[in-house]
């Protein structure tokens, strides 16, 4: 009888741990979703600024890479 109680206790402990891990995973997933959304919005505004600069300057071949510059395209426009 005591082995059954031990097994049930262990199963309950495993269940509690799995539930805890699932909740942590859900929080991490939500944070990641929020970060992806922020990056998507930032990228969209960067692309808008880049296109605006390219159109204003009437460039056919685009702008040089601005990754190492002191400002991003949205600042330049």
C-alpha cells in the first residue's frame, strides 16, 4: 500500500512540474511574440524611411549600406 502512495505522490509531483514548465514556456513565448512585434514595427519604419530617402534623392541603385553609420535611414529622412 505504501508503494502506491509513493507512486501517486511522484506522479503528482511530475504533473505539478510539467504544469510549472508549461507556464514558464508560455511566458517566454509571450515575451518572444512581443519582441518580434517590436522588431517588425521597427523594420517597417526603417523600410519606409529608406524608400522615402531613395525617392527624394532619385537614386536608381539605392543607398549604400548604413549599418555601420552613426544613424539609421529613418533619422536621415
